[in-house]
C-alpha cells in the first residue's frame, strides 16, 4: 500500500466577493477532485491546537503526524536544520526575512509594504545577506543565507521569550507596534534599523528599483526557537517516508524525522513552481521503494498573503492536476494507494494572514470505499458531511488505515 499527502499550503479561504461570493476552492476548475470527492471521505480537521498560533510550522507538523503540543519548539530551528546549520541545544534561531519597508524618515513609522521583497531571487538575496554578514556576524550572532527572502539568524547561548511578529501578519500596516520586544527587543530593533541603512542604497536594490521591483531594504526578525527532537517517522509509523517541498520549514521537519528529502528541479514556493515535477518525483519515489510521500505546495499560501485570489485559484487548479497525475500513474502501476488532499491552515485573501479554523480534507483510497456524501471538495461540503478530526496529528492515522 502506498500513501501520499498532497498539501496545498493555505488553500482554504473565506467567500470572496470578486469570485461571486465563492471561495477559491469553489471557484477553481478541479475535474480530478470533483471526480474523487463523491468516492472519498471529506471532512474538517483541527490542525492548530487551542492556544497555538496558526503557523505553517505548527499546522504542517500536525498533518505529518507529530503533535505540536509535544514537539513544537519554534519555527526558525526547523528551517535552520534544513539549511544544514549545526545547532547546539543552547542556540536560539530567529527567522530573518528580507522585506520592503516604506521610506518614512523614522524607522518606527515605516509600513510593511512587502514581506518577501517581491519574492527576491535567491542569488540577489545571497548577495545582500553576505553583505550584512560582514557587519552583523560576531561571537554572539551569526547570519545564514537561505532561499529567496527566507534567511536565519543564530544566537549563541540565547534566550527565548521574545515578542516577535511575522511580517506576513502586518502587510500594509505601520510597523510601530509590531517591533521586537523582550530580552533581545532592543538588540533586534537595532539590527533591523542598521540593515535598512546598509541595504537602502545597495547596488542590488538600486537595480531592482530601476527594474520596477520592490527593494529588499530591511531585515525582519521573527519566529524564534530552539532545536526540537522529533521521533523517527519510520520507527513511529513503520513506513519509509519522503518529503517534497520548496521551503526549508517543511524540509526541516522531514530532516528531523529522518525522512528522505526528495529534490525536484524548478520548485520555487510560488505559483510559478514546477507542479508536475513534484507530482512525477513523488510517484517515482513511491514506485522506487518509499511507502509515504508528503508533497507540500506553498503557492496558495503565498497568493493568500498577497491578496491575490486569481493566482490562488490558478494554484489550486494546478494542484488538481498534480492529484490527477499521481492517481493515474499509481493506477497504471497497479498499486493500491490512499491519497490525502488538504491545506495546513486557512490563508484568506481578505486578511492576508493565517487563521486557525478547521481545514477541509479529502481522503481517497482505491482499496476501500470511503464515500460519506460529499459532492465536491470545498469548505462548505467538508462542513456539511459532519466528519471531524479534532486533533490534526491523528489525521495520518486515517490515511494509513484507508
């Protein structure tokens, strides 16, 4: 039996007036999911425990089968592990975004114009981070370059408990009341201010402005944490598992769980990613010996954060094609399989950030009839079935028993 999770990050949404008061899932043309839904179990699942923030870290950990209340120690260490950073137990890591702030004279009065600096290229970002390292690296701090706008700051013998706000939560807002506070509040604010002065006239940004692109004119620090200790996925589930993702966060969970990180050419974390490459590499891995593959697609989440419902619909339609490729190829190989399709959390375009309400899921098996009355895979249809999983990390148990 083969098992596959096809996760559209932030895919669920609220009704959108411009789409005729429909959600992106309801508006998308999804012939494969439309065909599977009447044959599948469709329902709701609570992936974010009460009292925890609805981040992709917590929610993906849940869907992968790990109880966040037991294992979660912060977002940035998951990314740091994927980046190959050797963390000590006393290290504290902080996510470092390259962002675009407004040009107000006082740093505290600036507005968060773009949490991803126009999804700056990895090559441009690396040049900026290497430049900042010359000024910021010390016995206490060390800056590491990641992918696109996503980078990492490691604090030696650090302390947690700081109040830090994700930049995607404050799009188009003045940053005044969201600046870092706590043990390192003053130090972090100083680093952020200094980064603006260093980056504002950097050649990379001058060139981006001339090209009509958003400059990466500041860093933004958030998502602190310490290295977690996940149990082995194979020992826990008795399955050989793999992960496909363009983002360090999800790959980091896979690394810590001892899962195979499957590389796919041309994956970006946005709607221009190599969707079909992910589908084919997932099936190749399953037919090549793995029992379980987790295919994570960031595109709907990025579109939600940007308030871009058109490309969010487009991304969902591409995910439908991914499901079609996976199902067809496994059927052609005469494999018995079960596939779980779901988001990790909602990212409504109306608010441009995550919310923690229960997510809709679809569970299909070609070995068992799981139908429970759904006509389509949508938020309303999932609610109407009455099927509910109250603890997200138990959703994997449904998949494995399908």
